[in-house]
């Protein structure tokens, strides 16, 4: 009888902990986040023959939700990156342009160049999606370094 009770106690104490990683909802977003980051930097925002080199026109179109001769269609960001509509996602391009700190970048249409976002008109903000701040801290992110307009930038994808 004592061996049975000891085995039962062991099962109740350790089995839920062993099954925990498989029942956690955040684990399923990890492959999706990496897939989206790879797809954006290696195909959708550029050319598959030159991975990690982003095309300026495709990048602007992605964040403007405009037309696309590139690897995505217009519409909500979930549609453009190929995830379910109910999946909150945020895509941001940041880098060092003009200062020594990493900042969210914009495309200045009048100068046809990458700039740090200033809030002035004529800029396309290279960030789109929901704000991950209200997610309760349970986010999964992936980032890739790429080249845009001759500058190193960081493409960050966050899902929750």
C-alpha cells in the first residue's frame, strides 16, 4: 500500500510539470515568429536571390499597406505576413541613422532616404501591428539584421 501511495504522489507531483511545456500557448508562436522574420528578410521585402537585402519600394509598400509586386498582398498585417487573423503581431524596422541609438525608422518620401521618425508629414513609419505592451509580458520575438538603403537595420517581429 505504501508503494502505491508513493507512486501516486510522484505522479501527481511531477507529471503536470513534465506536461507544462507542451500545454503553454507561447511555445506555438516561436516557430511562427521565426518563420515570419525569415520570410520578410529573405523573400517578401526583398529578393530571394539576395537574402537580407531589403528592397526600398517593397518595404515602403509593406508598411503603407499598398500595392504589391512583392511577396505579399495589401490588407491587415496578419494577411501580409501569413498568420491567422486572430494572432497579434508587430513588425518594426529600427537602426542607427544620424544618432548613436537604435530608433524606429521612417522612409522620408521627399528625400527618398531612411531617417529617424520625427512625426513630420511625408514619412512612412516602418512599424506596423498591435502594441505588444498590453500583452501581459508574454511575447515571443525574432529579429534579423538586414540591409536597407545601404544601411544596417534590425527587423523585429513580435507575436503574443
